[in-house]
C-alpha cells in the first residue's frame, strides 16, 4: 500500500507543470491564478490558452481545455520540438502568437520584422529563437542562437 501511495505521488508530480498549470483546473481557476493568457486559439478539441513568462522568462505553456472549460492537458511550448512546427512561408504573425504567446523581444533587420523567444535549449542553454516576418507578416525564416542576456561575451555591449 505504501508503494502505491508513493507511486501516486510521483505520478501526480509528473503531471504538475512547473508554471503551476495542472490538468483538471477550471477556466475560472486559471483566470484567478494566472490572469489573462498571453494568447489563445480555438482548435478542433477546444480552447488553447497560452501562458508566458516573457519577456525575461524562458517558458510558455499551453493549457488545452475541453468543452466544459477544464484543462485536459498542459504542454511546454518554447522548445526545439515546438519551434519545428512553424511552417515557413505559410504561418503569419497570428499563427506564431497563438502557438507561442508574446515574444520576449521585437526588432527589425533590413528585410524582416523579428520576434525573439527566450528558451532553454535542451533545458540547458539560454537561447533565443528568432522568427522573421516579411512586410506582409508571413514567416520567411527562423533561427536560434545564444541569448546575449546570459552570454558573458556580450556583457560589455549593454
């Protein structure tokens, strides 16, 4: 019996998300605990609410709600696996916003508007993932690199 209780505690701990989002929470609980989501979208299975620690944090999470407004799953978003879902040439700013939330930084190059997301690559390296949009707001390029905020070689540049 003791082993079963320990296993249950470990299983529940694995379901808990670092941001405090948990399966079973109601939309009212989300609103009172986390406030307004950074973004949201409606998928075939229900609403998806995006909660982000931007601009300084490197985490964003999606809370997938069922038709009754309860969280049925939680997934971390700012990682290589999810960034790979971006469809260059197809996605626009709204697609990126409703899949990843608000970017940490916004900038421009000669050809592109750039949205940069802080994340921990492989949960180790502080990184920035850049999404580049053309003048019509379509994703044209993506790339990642070290986050200068955490890179000692950049310390004297700020």
